[in-house]
């Protein structure tokens, strides 16, 4: 518990000093056997003094305005809009991409690394598009990272067919982001192959991305020559992104770390202090104590 005006507590010292130096002068009455009278009223005098000082002290505490405070942080959620484009074609079944576990296929390795990336983007809205022979929205743009991770875990190879429709995935991303008002719109395209399916030509997909202000980072994974490095570099260059190549899981992890550092959301958290005041309780105790004090004193005629 805190005090808004702690210096007010000094009034207690003033009351204590006054109890010694500001006593009322009364005429003395002499009674025989005075010691018997004093012993019979000792308990009553203690109760009166207790009520009087309880009323004074709690009144001073009430004047000092006791309170507690709770800090409330509000995240404005003004991060980036990021769409993850994941290749789920048949070629993602290949194994040996993970140096530590050669039995894992590429798609399982990618899912684990992308899951880590999702957890790190705490201030951003993320969406997911999966492509194979066609592209579909696996998750709309959302702030709920838990649901996004669960959806990612449920994806499997050839969920969108065996081939690779890269340009359709880019066009689908533009459609997904079209109504969003985020200042930065980013796509991270991962594939281990070349465009072998779809209905959208390259020029159309890139033109749509440029008009939308979509920055595309491209990642080619697998062995050299399996993915079209030239096209991936061209996509990144024409949309303001960067192109990366990963020939192992450790390299892929580093690429996602680098993208994470390149596109860092600068979010200023808003903090508020919520104060709860308690002076009313001390004021109530003080009032009741002084009322009982006056009633008992008037009833018994005690000084």
C-alpha cells in the first residue's frame, strides 16, 4: 500500500505532542479511598484512550490518501502483416536436409523452423498460404499465433497437389493482403522446386505484388540445381526483398533469424497505472471510533 501524501503522517506527532503539552485544566475533586475508584475505572479509561487514538491515527492515514497501483500494459498490435508461403509439393518428401536427423523429410524440418519463427513475431499479424499444384489460404492473417501453429502442424505433403505453383501462391498472397491496412506487407516464399503448375504467369504475379506494395523474401532449399535460383532472386529484387538459399536445416534457421532481424517491428507498448484508493475505509474506522468514544464518555461522564 502506498501513500499519496506521506508527509501528512507528521500530524500524528503533532497530536502526540499536544496530548502532553495541551492538557485541559480542570478543578480537582478530593475523594476518600481514591485508589479504589482508580482501579475500577482503569479498564474504561484504557478503552476511551484506545478509541480516541484509533480515531486520530486512522483519520490522519485517510488524509494521507492510501492507495495501491497496478501497472497495465497495452500492446497496440501495430506490427507487420507477414504471410508465409510454404511449398508442400511432392519434392518436399526428400530426406537428408537435416544434418542431425537424416530421416526427417524437408517439409517436417521446415514446419519446425517456421514454428519457431511464428513464436518470435509476437507483435505481428501472420497468415499462411500453402501451394502445390494450386495455392490455398491455410490461415487468414491473424494475431493468434497459437492457432497458426496448430494449423501448421496439421499440414502435410501434397495437401495442395504434387506440383509447384509459385506464381499462383504470390497472387493468392496479394488477394489475402488487399484489404489490410498495415504499413508493411511482407511475404516469405519457401520452395524446393521450380514453377511447374498454376494459371498465373510470372509478370502478372509480380505486377500484382508491386501494386500492393508487397515485399517478398524468397528461400530456395534443397540441393543445388533443384530450385530455380535465378527466378527466386528476380522475384525478391523486383519486390524489394532478398533472396536466400539453404542447403541444410542449420542454414535455413539462420535465414529465418536474418529475416526476423531485418523486419523488426518497433512497437511502443502503452503503459497505464490503475490506482485503487483506500482512504474511505480508514475514514469509516476513524468516524466509528470517535462516535463510540463520544458515546462512552457522555454515558459514563468520563473525562
